[in-house]
């Protein structure tokens, strides 16, 4: 998937969050922090971080009448390390997906851990968001075409090991 395939609303949210085409920020400190925590940072993860680290996205939704609900999502290594970036927790997901993962942010008001695999797939603590960062962003920003593939679905398709080790 590519940026051009996002909806107009999704593009507006992403751009309002500080993303722009050609974004290429310094990430040496973030890589050091991840490596200190025991994460292996692949070139694909570095590529995504250069473009997306420090991005905070807010999705506003009306719920009945005039009430507004705001889903907050972010890709920010420093904040991820301060929150739920427990290396042991990520190891559990690595065993299921059979790839190294890096915790890079949070979703749904920090209820979910956001992770990127060494090959660039995007996961959260509920399942897989996409095969690349753009599919992940599409799901994060409430896609009408995609949804999170939960761990059971991924197991049934043979993409992951048994999530419950039954």
C-alpha cells in the first residue's frame, strides 16, 4: 500500500500529526534506547522510524449526538519505552510471529502496544495491522477496507504459531 491509497480524511489526520512526504528524521538516540532495552533494530524498522517516529495521530469520532470520542495513537520510541515496552512481553509476540519485533508506540489511547517486525510488518497486542507501514497506518486511522487480523485468525491461516500453546 502507498500514501496515495489512504482516504482524504486519513491523509489529513496524518499530515496534521506532523508527517510529510520525504520526512527523514534523525533516529540515533531512539535506536540506542531500543538496543539498550534488548531490541534488535533492523534496517526496515529504522526506515519506518526515520519517516514516522514522533507522529501522534488523533481520530475523532462522534458517538450519539454531539459527543466526540478521540482515539489517540502514536509512533514514538521514547514514549513507547516509558510505557508498555517490556522486552519480555514483546518476546511472547515474537514467538508467535517467528520474527524479531520492536515496540515503537501505542494505539487506542495506550491500551495497545504498537510493534514493527524486522521485515516491516506492523502488529499490535491484538494482532496484525498490515504487511507494511502504510497498511498499518490505514488500520490505525480506521480503514473501511482493512481491520486488525487477530491472533486467532492469523493462527487459522497458518501465519503464526499457536498463540495459546495448546
